C-alpha cells in the first residue's frame, strides 16, 4: 500500500501518458523514407529479386550448406549506395 501511495504522489502514471503522446508525435526518420525510395529503384529491385530467389531456393531444401549472404550483401550495398547519394539532400 505504501508503494501505491508513492506512485500516486509521484505522478508516474501521468508521465507514461505524456511519453505515449510524444511517441505519436514523432516524425518519420528521413533515413527510412530515403531507403524506401531507393528500394524501389531498378538496381535495388533486381538485387532484392535475386535475394528472394535465393531464399526460396534455400528454404525449399532440407539439408544445404548454401546461404544467401552474398545476395543479402549485394542488396544492402545497392540500397546504401543509392541512399548515400540522396540522404543529405533530404536533411534540413
């Protein structure tokens, strides 16, 4: 009961409500917006298709040493290369 009284006096539940309101008001990260645009570019779409083909191929086999690390790195490299050229133009 002492703990409950301290919580009421300290106003902790109200603090939680304020934090939730602040989270809702947060603006989308510019990096995420630029990444989404870059993922739609032709080079990234091609790399992502290769990654998905690899994942399908590896997932269909029960025992394989193959993984899709190379395809994943190719996709991430293509996306990050695109992002590197566009990110600072969108940051104010």
